[in-house]
């Protein structure tokens, strides 16, 4: 997939207003993951100027609370403004930059630390090297890249949609459960040839389960799938995500960074697929 960030990021501007409803863990960092960002940022050896790729409110709050100068870059002003409404802290000194992550006006060697949460899946496969090159370019010598990413597994966790849904039998009816199922269906339908998880693929595997315009499973599971069908598959119908395999992405890191630390949370079922990295820029 080529064509720049418009293909992967444009739908965010339409769903920004529903962030709190749709985007629960693992789409946003869990409590343990936020705490790990805070531990890394709070170290005395992390200097003071920070850049956030995207508008994730949890990252901006962590930086503010740790006393760093905060800059935010995203191409969607709608998303930045919507996420600003969700901040726990009113940071009047925060600097907002409306720009493409891949083609930006940021000065070289300007930031001591760059933070990203789920950024790589929003970048087309052929542009990933540009993303990591840009992170390296804007970092000072020895600067840090704190990154939570999303991986696909070379071995499928579940062999079929039925196996996914059996896992969620008895799960609470909630947007949290719906988000978890969507991610599992992304991983189920992930293909190494295109690296994509998409809502179209989710629709394709769920459509055969519908009869006469509705799902016919257990009452609770029907309600959860209705959330996916009526909300996710409407607001984010054409959204795609790009998932690398772990070895692929770590190889990309090592071309530009040292992997200093890796962290996997224990407070959500998909933590093994959303590890966090503390990366140090190579000299």
C-alpha cells in the first residue's frame, strides 16, 4: 500500500468525536502502559523537550506531569482538538503542529524524547522507513523514542472467526469487548502479503453470521457484534491498519536505534501484541 498517510489517517478526523466511546484498550494505552510511559519519561536522565506523534491524551498528560516541554504533531486538526478536550491537565504551553509525520517542518536534532502510541499501524507499509527515519532525524544525539506498537503473529492465535467468538462467550456487553473482538479479527484476517487489518476484512468475516439483517448467536454476543456492525463498521468503514511481525519491526528499529528496554503489560488480554519499547538513537 502506497500513497502516504491520507490512506491510513483520514478516517480519524471523522471518528475523533467518538474516541471515548470506540477507543478503549488496546486501541489506547492501558493503566499499566501509561504507568510505564511515566516511569520512562520521569527518569532524571531524560531531558526536557518532547514530541508526541499523534494526539494521544494520555501521553500528553504524562509529559506535562513530568515537567517536559510538550510538542504535538498530527495532520488531523479535528483529532488534536478532540483529544485536547480529554486531557486531564490544561497545558497552555503545549505546542501543536498540524503536519504529516512523514513530511514535516520540524528541525533536526530538536527533541530529546519522542513518544508514539499505536502510530506505526497508521502508516502505509512502504512509508514505514520514512517514519522511523524522521523520528531519528528530529531526535538529539542519544535521544529516546518511547513507542507502543501493535504486532501481528506469524502463528494465528485463533484459526477461525468461530474460535474468536467462542473466546468471548460470556464477556460483558461493552465497547471494550467490541474493541477487543475487532483487534482479534484484524489479527485473524491479517495477511503477510498486504500487512493489513481493515474494517472491510472484519465485515467480510462477520457478514456470513447474519440472518435476516441480524446476528443469531447468544443474546449478549449479538449485542456486542451489533456494536461492531452499527458503530465500528459505519464510522470507521474504510479504515485500515498496518501490522508488522515483531521480527520485522525490531529489525527496522535496529537500523536507527538501540533497543534499550521492552515492556509488556499484564492488565489486558492483548498486551503481548502491544509491547512498548524504549529505543535510543544510534550515534
